[in-house]
C-alpha cells in the first residue's frame, strides 16, 4: 500500500496520514506496485499479428499514395530548370 511522505523544512521525511489522493508530498510504493505502474501492458494495447499487419499495411498505403502524388506533381510541373 502506498504511504504519503512529507518533506520537512530540515530535509527529513515524515509519514502522513493523508490518503494517496490527497497527498501533498511524495508517495512511497512497494516494488510490486511500481512494476504494475510501469508495465508495458498498461501503456500499450496488445495487438494480434493480424492487427499489427493491418496497421503496417495502412501506413505503407498512405506512404505509397503520397509518393504517387509527388511523382505526378513533378511530371505536371511546368518548371524544367531551363533558362529559355
């Protein structure tokens, strides 16, 4: 269970009876609580292989479309670089 700790003016720490929601100092947590906060599962949604492949294909499709528009715009450009 997390414990609220308040730093005094002289630099010492004193445990407080405040709940974690109302703590104005620092929360001291156990290693198990820390690991549950920092695990990758809490930050990322686990994807299946099919879902990952679908996202990758969507990114490649957007890139290929942008590349195609770039090529077409360069072909239609009237500026050739000649000084005539």
